[in-house]
C-alpha cells in the first residue's frame, strides 16, 4: 500500500533570500542533522543570466534502523538522488528527491517548495508532499514501513527547528536583510549555489514541514470572522485568518494549531488530503475542517474509512436539511415544558456543558405526545447547537474546543423509563448521533445512578461506540460530591442547585405529560412523515415508460434555471426541453412498472404522447445520464420565454450483443434495476441574470448548492465511492 504525506504550509515571517541563507548554513555538515553523512554533486548548471541554478546530488544517509535489518539488507548507508532548482528571479526553490538504494523494492519520492507568500512578499512559505511505496523487502515490509513513517514524522518537526535555529544565528550576527537578485548581477550576499541540498524524503531533515498559505473555510462561519480580529498569538498573521475557500486554498500550520489542536504531521496530512479530495469531488458546500477532523478521529485517521462515513453523513445532512435545523426547528410547547435538558455554562476545560435530568423526564409521555421523529429532530438541534457553542468557546478561550460535556442526572429513574417504545426511541437517537456526530462528546458525567441503571445500561451500551464509552464517568448515590467527583470537572460556582450547588439552573424540572396531549398512532405517523418531508427538496418515483417531469414557465429570456438532485435509487437520464405552448394539465401515473397501483407516488408526466420532438417541443440540453448514488447540480440560461420541462427518465440498460457474452457488471446492473423503478430527490429555482451573477460569486467564495455547470458529486449512502466530476453542456454565463 502506498503511504502518502502532504504537509500544511509552514510560514516563515522572513524574506525568501534570508531563509535561503539560513537554509544553506546546514551544509556541508550540520550538527542538527547527524544522519546526513555526505553528498556528491552529480550534475550542475546555471542559466546565462544567473537567475536559475540547478544541481543534482547523490546523498548518503545513515538510516536509524535495527542492526539486524541492515545486515539482511547488506548496506550501511542509504543513497538518495536530489534535484534542486533555485529560481532567484521568481524567488522559488524546488526540491525533488527519490531513493537510489533498493529502488526496485522501495520507492520513496518527495517534492518540497520554498516560495514567497502570496499576500506578503516579505514572508516565505514551505510546502511538501511525499509518498512511500514498499513493494518487497525481504519479508520485512511492515517493519520497514513503520520505521520509515516514524522517522519521517519526527524529522518533519525537526526541519522547522533547523531553519529557525539558523535564522536566529543570522540575527545574532546582525544579518537581518539579504538583497534580492537583480538582472545586472548575482547577489553576492546569497550563498554559493552549489551548496544547495536537502535530505531525502524519508528523513526530511534538511527541509521544513509545510503548511499551505491560506485556510479555506466557510465565510459564513462566525469563527472565521473572529479569527481575523484575534489579538492573541495570531495577531497580524494573515495566514492564520480564515479566508474564502477555493479548491486551491491550503491549510496553514498556525491555523491548525490554533483552531484544530495539536496534530501529528501524519494526522495533519490526513486532514489536508481528505479536505482536498472533498474540494475536487464535491461541488456543494465543503464541511468545516473541524467537521472533517471529527470523522478522521472517529476512524483513527484511516482515510478510506473516514471518507466513507463522512460521505454517508453529508448525504444524510443534505437530504434532511440538517444544516438549516437551528433556523427552521421550533420545538413544540410540550418539549419546552417537559423535556428536561438544557445548556448550562461550561466545564473547567471550556467545553459547553449540557445538563439532562433524565430521571425527571416522562419518556413515555413525550413519545406518545410527539412521536419518535420529533424527539429525534430535537436531539439533532441540540447537537447542532453544541457545535455552534464549541466554535464560540474556541474564540472565547483562545484554544481549540471541539466537543462538549454532558451531565446526566438519574435521580428518579425507575422501571417506567424502561417502557419498550421509549427505549426503542432512545436507541434510535443514539444510533443517529453516533453515526453523524462522532467525537463531539468530550465527557459524560452520570450522577445519582439508581439500582435500575444497570438494566438500562445493558440495553443501550451495545449501541455506543467503544471510544465513546471510555468517556463515561458513573457515580452512584452522592459519591459525586467528594474528591474525584463533580468539582474536578465543573467549577463549584456553576454546579446546579439541584445537585447541591449555588447556581440556578434553567433546565425544566419535567413531570408527567398530561394524557390529554397524547396523539393517536395515525396522527403520530402523519407527523413523522411531515417532519422528514418538510424540506426544500421534493421526491419523485420514476418508472420504466413513465418519466417524472417538472414544468417551469419563463417570462423573461436570459433567466437562469438551476437544479440540484440526488439519484437515490436506480439510474436515470436527465433532459431539459422547451415548448412555446403550455402542456396539458399534469397527469399523474398511479401505476407502477407492472400495473400495480402505487398510491401516494409522485410521478407527473407533462409531454403528451402526440407531441413530436422538433415540432411541438425541442431539446435545449444534451441528455445527462446519472447513476445511482450521484448528486447533480447545474444551471441553464434560457434563450427564449415559454415553457421549460425538466425530465427525469428511467435509464434502459443497453442490450447485450448476441455475439458477445454478457459482462458481469451488465448482469448485476440489470438485476439491480429489475424493479423498473427509480427515485430522485430534487430542488429547482429560477434566478434572474443579475441574481445569477451574485450566485456565481457565492459559488466561488462559499461553495453554493448551485454550480455554474452540471456536475456529479457522488455523495450518497448508497455508494461509498465518489464519482469524479462530469460536466454537462449547460449554456452557462461563461460560455456566453
């Protein structure tokens, strides 16, 4: 397996020429790099004007490996080939290196770059990418990989220390400025070009870890606004500010430390690579770095596993409009009166504190009065509010805060809380929260656990992740009042009054929900359906021979029709047609593919079978084939007024040739769609040309749901893999 590394951008607040001078002080020998034995110049050349200098070196390193492994390999030193290109005019140094020793068994490659900061020409950036591919190594592949990655990770931090050491040494000598190169002559203050060199990728000792120059994040994020006003350690450092996100933006090392916490170099690399992958494949809103990091932590920074669960969660959030939950969710009065939970200050670590008086909650009454979905929606809003409070506390306390503390008071818990439908609702809530809010619980304090608690714990603990269970602290009776109890985690001044403290807590006391507020099962079922279908998205079923069509009337030419849809089941073909005359009133096809009545199915057909393509209506976009699990966004600029019809049609699989055996993929695909039914969730909007220009700006700066041209993001719980972008021939403003 190929191991890859991508660094954040390391920023030195010194000019490029001064950093190069410090860089050269490490050669020919450096007490800070004991593994670098020697180097020989293989080739060297300089441009006529002296601006560009290239040098190729063969470097010997004494790799810190077990003596037994060295004996088996039959070598004392490992040799690397390094190619350095210094461009004094452009003010860049490109370093490329790869291993010469065991190149047929192990492939190590690295690229480093020193360059001028794009926003401040007196600062220097360093970036780095590397890869390690062990094909075979005498049966010690796993051992060699661990040794290489361990040394590489430790040497990354060492590289930064080396540059800073020599910068301080120059400052002590009174060297604070080195003139820039000019066309007239090579700057005499610059070091001799033939001394340029770096250490091999797997040691990284002669290069500095890198962190991309600017940080991409959602500009709507309140944290990004306050970051620009931060008067702490990042004051004056524009690289620490959160800038509008574009696919080219990179993460800065200081930003990571300030807002995300201390990460190892390899953890930083996982975050940057997963974030870059999302930027390249997802055309919608990119999740915040904190959000991505939680999913990486939940899977121990396994890129593939984290990417899979993150994609599933992004699809879930989009389908249920979770991003807008805090603005749209208005808790019913019964929840406000009888749900015994609420936010209450913060713990000693600055984490938001949520208090839940579960023993005082009438779970049966709430389920009978509201239903499962309303309770779930309320818990999701609590989690969304927790994320918002974490961001606020990160700014308030000047340190990364990514999770919260929950205090659960079980006084009053008894057998009535083990009512089967109530436990079922609790288990479903736990399952959803575990899947979509990983690593958000920092600590769970369970107080006054009664005798019945072990029964409840036996029921719910299998549904809780093992890492989450480790964060539980359980106190029976009044044990929480002594040493090692509540005061170790929460300041005495904010301990709630009902727990013996002096702070008034506004969490409702609960009580029994009046039976007059109970609803019938039919009412609860209708309410559940309403909650999850009350979004800006509509759903439609598509049958073989029965497409779903949507009519849009355009008054002003040059309007913009935008769309955003997910293919939830089956494969479909998306078309856009134009007609000068209105179709007949829409007719709904109540029949499925085999004539089976399907009540409640949303399937509208507008194009009459008597219409002729090219006479009664015309195609204005090339057909777009979309596979199951794909997400598609796009736009079309209308050329004429009239009626536009958006059509989602069942995709017929091509028949297998009689002379060729059918492919396995074709057979499987045919079996998948044998039901002759597809399903899409869609949202459309018509914008004026001026509004569309504004939307275009939003796309570039924020990552809008509406893109300039159709694209597939491939986010779906139905498909773990993401399809690469596929562009339609939309008549976008760019092409006009």
